[in-house]
């Protein structure tokens, strides 16, 4: 089961990289040495096996044939995966004080004017709307010229305006580092999404619309229409619960309902994960096979994988959904090429 051990090695490298403090170059060098193991193994075989004098000499010293002392290749692959995990962690750490990084303006005393584009569906609440934006430029109050900047920003705006994906906005307010509370770190929560700057009380002016990815814009429009349809067909809290299970929109679920699911250990039912993807992959496969015929089952599997990818984008492409979509795609591929299931790998 090489996939299991390589995955565990990669995760171990990520977990230990923060504590070891080694730079990414060191991790990549270690991975390079590990990946060169096949060449070293071939050199070992030619030098120390067979009937050469070196082989007989070393075999006499260690008391065993040298063919039994060759390092197994799997260990080198595990070491490479471990090192690549450590490198991945180090390369993923942002330099928050780098010139042009939006987070370097956190805590400034002056008011800032920020031009940015909405890059995710608005998170609409009763009293406010959270927007995730890709920042392009800003200027402090009192200055005329904008400075180019980059990075993601979370802004909290009024819920009275119907903001959309792809809107270009001119924000006005103060930038802060996301807060940390006693029982919850909002800073870590946003950092996992690549967001390190926060504008909690912002005013905004819409400069343009439709500047996002056209494919994503159509997918998000479909999501909005589906959400409206669910609320027309069912009353709350049933509509909000169904929206969370099908579309990944959990903001409308009442707090008491969420608490009831958490207290009973059934909160995973609301979150979109492997359960939803498993049902959808089976449904898509049956539909496409019936439409295309059993002779085109490979094409049906490819179309099912594409449908799963589109659904992943539709519900927001969170980490759990992406992970489940990858596993669902691998399961479809394995089924078509006749691979048998192994329980531990699937788990």
C-alpha cells in the first residue's frame, strides 16, 4: 500500500517542518537526494554484487551476501515524500511584511482607500455581508497616487447592497489583523484561506461589474438561482438546512439548529464531504451510462468526473469538498480500469 505510507510521510513532513525550522532549500535538497536513490541503488548493484573482488571482500566482512543489504526503494520514496511535505509547508508561508503585501498595512493609523475585486460569492448575513477580495492597489488618506499591492482581504460591508462576484470596489476604512478570541482564532481560520488582512467596518463604492472568471461567474449565478428556488419551495429552517446540505450555504441555518446537530454528533450531515460526493458520483455514472450506452463507460466516467468538479466549484470548493472530489474521481477511474478496493487505502 505505497499510497498510504507516502501520504503519511508527506503529512508528517508538514507537521514537523514548523518545529524543525529548516528552510525550504534544505527540504528540497533532501528530497532531491532521496529521489536520486534509484541511481544510487543501480550503482550499488554494479559495484557490490556479482563475483567481483569488492563483492567477495565486503560479503566476508559483514557475513552476508550484499544483495540482501541493498536499501529498499520504498524507504527512499517515503523519505522523499517526507521532505516534500516539509518543503511544501515552508513554501506556503507568506512574508506578511514584504513590500506590496496587503497585510503589511495592518494597524496603520490613517484611513486607506483600497481598490479590489470580489473573488468569491458574498457571505450574506442578517446585518452585514462578508466579501473576499483580491486587492490590486491602495492609497492612504491625504495622498493622491495609488500604490500597487497584492493579497486577499476580507471586508465587512452593509447587507443593504446586493454585492456580486466580479464586482470591482473602492473600499474605504482601516485595515486590521484578524482577531483572536478566547475560544476561537478568527486569524487562523482566515489564514487557512490565505487571508491575512481584515477591514471590519468598511464603506464601498462599486466601480465596475463582471470582472471575475466568466465560468465561475456562471457557476455562482446558478448557485444563487438554486438557493432562491430552495427558499421558494420550503420554509425555514428546512430551506436553510437543505441549502447547507446541497449547496454548502450554511449561513442561514439558525444557531439552535446548528447547536442541536453539534450536540447530537451529527454536524457532519450538514457539511458537504465524501457522503455527498459518493452519492453524486454514483448518480452521474448511472445517468451518463444510460444516455451513452454501456459501450462508452469510459466516457461516462470522464463526464462524471467533470460533473463532480463543477459541483465542487458550485458549493465553494472548500478543503473537505476538494478532498472528497479527488477521492471520488480516483474511485471512478479505479472502477473503470478494474482496480480492486482496499479498505485501508480508501479510509
